[in-house]
């Protein structure tokens, strides 16, 4: 103990010097904000770099969770983007006669979907009467048409999938403008048949098919699918056309119910006219 | 005549007063500042013990800081100079060594010796002061210019002071 004091005493000048300099430094940093903040700025740079390195190493151990989160976020953002694109697409449609579609879109999630019940498939959506859904409304997906609303409860609705032989959709070949009818034959959930297309019409594989807008069910020009094959037998009046559907029903998650405000008027007018014939 | 430590105290105090009253505003060419109070520290006896020397430097520094509003910068510079002065005096010992308790001024070795003794210490003092003030090497050349010009200016002023005092003590 005594030795320590003796040692300290013999170096008292130097120790005093250091102590006084430290005191001076303390006074400087407390008194001058520039020096003080400069010091902390430097030390922040130092600690900042250290924490950056530490975080990089930690990130490496958390890669799995990060990947999962990113995938989920990607999927959600993609869906949002598709919804926005679809909205933009639908709102930009212009009928040649200047007839603008008067529609509203209700987004819904597919909570039940069947694709392999022979010929009668239905889709259940999580939107119902309280969301404005009514029977007969058309349902679109991000990549193509999905179906027509069959029945509605307060919070849910059941939709005729187009993979349902009871449903016939009036379609138009985009190239030539010819009208045909889309009807599912119960075989393949990716392929549907295009009926009633006369033999003289030139159809090629790869032609796109869209809805015609007749019957005021689907908005005109909604994408249906792409022609997969064209065959014709000798005695047939019509071509046998396979259409690969745009919508992938095995992965259907999100659907958009279209509310066409012109439909009731059109329906009543057409029914009245046809009945009187 | 006043002798011994009282003389030194008087010198230091009068230099401080001069510094604060006049020297503070005496700036040449926007880069030569004046800190003549350092002369008071330089003229302390050669064999002053370390601890009192450092403490004197500390108190002189505090007084300057109070007037200059610079926090602890003058303290740092003055204490540093006092610490170095001890060893520096050993280095620049003139032939024949120092007399007992002599005060390092023009009597020892004339102006040439005084230049060799005081100018480096003044430069060191100003360097510590100005670099602490700028804190960093951003304005390095400008700070260096300040250091050099201020050192020269301070030295010339202290030389003038010494000549004045020499005449009066004769």
C-alpha cells in the first residue's frame, strides 16, 4: 500500500499533468457544443460501424425467417399490384360507341374452390349481400374470367365456376371478331371448348379470346384464354377449338366481383323485347 | 524592488490584464492573434517544482478561459506548456548552466537564447490552442497559418515587453 503511494508520489508531476489536461478536456466538451457534438459524432461513427458489422452477422443467422417474410410480402404486394392493374384495365375500357362501363369492383377471397367435380364446379367467396354482391354478377380473376354468382348469403356467395358445364359464356375472337360460345367439357381444368364457330373462320393456335359483352354478364373484352388447338372433321359445321383458360383454377386465391350498373336495365329491356317476339 | 515570487505574480497579473484589455482585440491580418500571457508562464523560475508549476499554469489558463469564453482550451494549452517547459529548459541549458532560481529572460543568454527557448514553446502553445479550437483537420492549413503568424506576433510582443521590463528593473 505504501509502495503504491510512493510510486504515485514520484510521478506526481506527470499524474497532475494528465489530471489537469483531462479537466481541461472535460471543460472544453461541456462548454463548447461544437467540440462536444463533434466528439459524439465521431464516437457515433465508431459505434455505428460496429453495430453495422454486428447486424450483418446476425442477419446471416436469421436468413430463413427473413426469406419467409419476404416471400409473404412479395405475394401480398403482387396481389395488390394485380388488383390495381385490373382496376386500371377495367376502368379504361372504352366501347367503340362511347359506351363507358359503369362498374364497381368488389374484391373477394376464394375460400372454397373445386376443379375436379365432374362438370359442376363451384367457388365460394367471402363477400356477400352486405358487401353488395348479387346473384348474376360476373366474377373475374387476375388472369381471366372466373364465373357468375349463383347465390348469395349475408357474408358469402357461391359462384358458378366457368369449369361448370351449366355456364356458357359469349366470347369473341380478338383477331377476327367472330362470336363463339365458351363451354367446359368436364375434361381438363385448364382447357375449355369454344363452340359454334363456323368452319370458314380462320383461327390459329395462339389467338386470344375475350368476352364479347353480350348478355351483359361479363364486361366486354375480359380476357378468357388462348386458343390451344383447332380441329375440324369433314362433316362438321363448326370448328372444334380448345381454349387454354387464362385463369389457373388450381391456384385461385383472389377474385373480383363486378357490379355492372347497366345490367338491370339491359336485362329488363332484353327480356321484354324477346318475350314479345 | 519587489523580489521573488511576488514579482512573478505581478508580471502574470499585469500580462493577463493587458491580454484581456487590449490583446484580445489585437488581431493582425485576420490570422495573427495575441496571447502574451504566455510570457508570464515562460518567465517563471527555472527550478520551480513541477506541481506548483502545473497548478500555476492551470490557474492562469482558467482565468483566460473565463475571459475568452472558450471552455477549457487555454487550460489545456497552458498546462501542456508548463509540463513541457521543465524538460525543455533542460534541453536548452546554456553553457554554464542556470543560476539558482533564475528567471529565464534576456539576462541569461541574450535574445538568441531567448528565441531558442521561448519561440518553440510559444508555437507549441498556440498549436494546441488553435487545433483544439478547430477540432479536427478540416481547416488544417488555415489553422497552421494562424499558429505560425500568432506565434510570431506573440513572440514579438513578449520581446517588447521584456525590453520594457529590463529597462525598468535596471
